[in-house]
C-alpha cells in the first residue's frame, strides 16, 4: 500500500485490537517520512477521524518555520494524539499548556491545588495587621477542613455548589460551633478575595463565591460606652498597676485591644505628652494616629520611673492573647464583674450570647467623651482614626494645639473611690 501526503489511512497490526494511523509528513529536499501510530480506537470510523487529526497536527509541526514554532506545534501534536485516543484529561491538558507557555515565554506557568493556592495567597497577606491575617487564616482553615481530600485537587475543581455546601457546613457548626450570618458573611468575603486573586492571575476562569446567596446577617446588639464613673470603677478594680495602665490607656486613647497590648515605650513622648502609632487595622494604608495624652493617662504612665521606660509598655499583657478562655477579652469580662460594671444588653445569635459592653466599649467611651465635650466631628475622626485613607488626607493638617485642647477638655477622674 502506498501512502500520500494528506491521505491518512488506518491499518490493523497483528495481535493488536487498535487501529493504527498511517500517514506521511514532509521532510527536507522533497522527501517524506512514513508514520505509524496507534489511534487508541477500536472503532474504524473513529480511528479514521483520529488519523486525520494526527496527520494535520504532524504536518503543521513539520512545516512550521522557526524552532520555537516547531516545538509549540510538537506539543499540540502530542495533545492531539492524546485527544484522539480519548486520553486527554484535564490534568494532562494543563501539563501541555504549561509546556507551551514555557516554550513561548521562558517562564513556567504556575499551577496550584486548592490548598497550595490558599497557602500562597495567605503568604501574600503578611503585610496586613496580625488580627486581619488571623481572620484570613481561620476562614481558609475552615474551607480546607470542609473540603477534606478535595483540597488537594486542582484549583479549578472547586465549584459554586461546593461553596453553597460550605456555607451550610458553617451554619451547622462544622467548624466547631454554629456560625452566625454575620460571621459567615465575613468569612466568605475573605474566601472570595482569595479566588478573585486566582482569577486575576488566570488560575481560574471564575470566582466560585460570586453569585452564592449568603444567609441574612442577624441584627446584632449595639455597642454601648462606659460612663466616666464606670471607667473609674474598672481602674480601681484592676489587679495590678499594669492592668490599671492598660484600662487607662484604652479609655483615654480609644486604641483597640491589640494596639494597647503591643504598645512600646518608643511611641510615647512623655516630654511632649503625645503618642504616635500606626494602628494595626490601618497598617496597610500607613495611617498614623498622633494622640495627645489626657492628664489621667499621663499620670498613669508617669508612675513608671524614667529609667524603666523601654521595651513593651505592658510587659506581661503583651505576651497574652486577646481571645480564648484565658485571653484578655475573657479576663476583662471578669474585671467588669469584679468592678460591678454592667455588661449591658445581650442577644443570643447562633448559640452565642453577645453583650453590648466589652473591652471594645472603651473605644466607644473615648469617642463619647469627645462628643460630650463638643469636639467637631472632623477632629474626633482624626483622634480616633475612624477614617478611610482618602478621608484622612482631607484632615491631615489639623493644628496639634487644637487636638491637645480637645483631649484636655475631657473631665479628670474622681479623686475618691466610687
């Protein structure tokens, strides 16, 4: 039998159940080369179609100009053979794509499993505040636990249906306790950001979280501030000088728990009576909050001898965690009970009881002090750091003397126990 260019045929070999493709590809000086390759097909009609496809791919490779083009078409030729034999899986297809990208650009096309991408994405978030990173890690850890062995599948394997089941898993307490609608909303925001990044990097065609309907967030109890007398009760009930300093710092700066716990003496200027920090929550934007000291805070800090004003402001507290049964939040609740300070209204959501008053209420307290003193909103936002970066820019040139006057306007603590 003679074989001509453009006329692929199929033949059977002895002891083989598959049809073989027989075709010629052009060589130098007008010659041609006979190729015999298995089509992987038992059906003759399908084998003929496979042979035709294989011949076209091989001829395109042979006639391509330039080494790079020939190598790329060589990969496509192998992909065609796999497809013709019914052996082109998604995994093998990605390998062929990686080869082509490497040949064309000289760079490897990164490929990830769901878990590999999750870890890589978390690693990219290291510039964020510790608390934010912790929230991201928890959400991702929940997703990996839910997926089980599927977390080792390719990143494209996770679907919107998986996300719907994950949401239900969170609601049912799969992570250890039932999650509220608000908690689920937060976790899904982080997971969505992770897959949006994957889509941006062309690792996925779509975000599986997009379009998934989340459970409605339950109404939550509003935070309530403490009164001045209650702040005094908390300070007086504190177990030692470090805790008294901790409560005073939070009440007269409005700084969040983490910022108070990790504060260093280096950010405190006792001569100018000012504290300058970049809160963890706005660390990414680099927003700096310069805050003049209230007399009560200055008096509290002055109890530490000048030669000891180095390192951590709260050495023991700085080594503790904020959450957990032995964390600062729990210990603060115990302090409130010891001081006889009410936790305010409560509301039970998803098996958890939330109270209107907690350590974070001290931040609300500081803002209330400023409001009661008649301080204009723009200065209050500057003092509390309650602003996005764009808003912060508008008010970034406020006269420091005005800010000092604002803080000094807060009434002093009572001199007697109440």
